[in-house]
């Protein structure tokens, strides 16, 4: 029997960004359902952005830095929206 060499394909850029946006959506919905949602959401966003930057530096892929920027921009706008609902 021949052994097939399985080559690991790198994860696509769109998949990485999509997963990060999905994670952002999940904890934004959770923080919106709780009291003090804007503060909780801001904490999650900071941790998420820092995590993306650390992973980007570790694996040396710019898509993680791009993902951090996307999470930061979308997360900032959702924080502003959550703040507007609480006033």
C-alpha cells in the first residue's frame, strides 16, 4: 500500500476573518443581553484585538492584523450603538 503524503493546506484569509467576525457577533449579542453591556463588550473587543495581534506576530501572517483592524472597527461601532441604547 502506498502512503499518501497529506499536505496541510493553510487556512484561507477569508476563513480567518470570517471566524473572527463570528466570534465578535457572539460576544456582542451576549453583552447586549446583559446589563452594563457596553463595558463588557469593550473588554471583549480589547482582548480579541490583542489576541489577533499576538497571533499575527507569532505566525507572521498579515491577515491576523487585518482581522484585528476589522474587529476593532466593527466592535467600536457596536459599542457606540450599545452606548446610544443605554442613554
